[in-house]
C-alpha cells in the first residue's frame, strides 16, 4: 500500500507540474512545488520497493533489459499518439471547422491505418524481428508529425491533416506489435504477468505525460492563432522525441524475433 500510494501520487504530481508550466511557467512556485513533490514521492517509492518484503515490482525486474527498454519506448510512443490525438481534436474543430461528431469520425482513417499496419506486422515479425519494425515505425511516425507541423494553419482535412494521420497510423501499428514482442523476449515465464502489467503501466503513464507535455509545449490554445502556432511547435518537438526513441531502440531494444506461429498480445 505505501508503494502504491507514493507511486500514484508522485506521478500525479509530475503530470500536474508539467501542466502548470502552461499557466505559470517553469519558474512559478506552483510548478516548482509540484516537481519537488513528484521527486520526493517517486524516490520514496523506489526506497520502499527495495525494503518491502513483497514489493509491487521486484527490484530484479528492472534488470531485464528487454522489458525496461521496450516499456520506455512504449511510454514514449503512446505519449506521442495520445497527445497528437488531443491536439488534433482541437485543431479539427477550431481551425478546420468540423463539429465534434465529424471530428471524431475524421480519426477513423488513423485507427484504420493502425489496424492494417498492425495486422501486416504480425505476419512479418517472425522474419524481420521486433527492432527493425520499431525503427521503421518511428521513422514513419516522425514523417507524419513533421507533415502535420508543416501543414499547420491549413483548413482542408483531406489535404492538410489526413496524410499526416495515415503516416502516423502506419508507423504506430507495427510498433504496438513489435514492442510487445521485444519487451517479453527476455522475461521468464513465471514473471510474464508482472512484465505485461509493467509494460501496460508504461503505456498509461505515457498517455498522461504525453498530453500534459505536448499541451505545455503548445502553449496558448485559447485562440486560433495560438492553436496554429502551438500545433506546429508541438509536432516539431514530437519529432525530436521520436528521434530520441529511435536512438534508444537502436542501442537498447533486443532484436526480438518471434517464433513462427506465436501470438503477440497487442494493445
């Protein structure tokens, strides 16, 4: 219980601190207090875990390279995707002029691209391995977010938004399959449940931090001009995040070839 409380409240404080930068800036007392509280709580969680007789995550789990590296990539990719969906939902309504229902429907091609790409990846991962699929997916995602940034200010869904969505979806689909395979490749069978839970925790944490971070980078979203500028700025920064994830994957994520016929647990 102490570990769960310090972890959850520490992550909440971290998200609150990132979000506070939008209104108060990085030097505001509220921002500094939130980051300090997050640091204290998360360090307390780490110390409690080392001393607990039955920790939430046994310390040996953090030494499984495939799990830790792939979970970090999962968190980063999820943060990019969920943050992009949040910003794009505002953009479609306020700049393109779509109603909330139409804006929701305009995300269907993104979902379709993810589904098709994931299905294709599941057919070739046994031959290519997980790492090449993750690297290729990151390149496609980077191309997609840079295209969205370049088209910021455009009012045509088909010309200015849809191409970026399709590229992002084509990149995300293979990664959700490949990251799962890579993460579990070195995990002993008796720890598979814990490892899967840890990876999905990274997924959810990434979503929360991604929305907070991208909106903080975007800044003023209350006006059309601010939304256009922030949209371009956030997606340009996102490309930098994807470049860092590419480097992390290249250096730390194992090849992770899945035996033919095996089934991966996708998101």
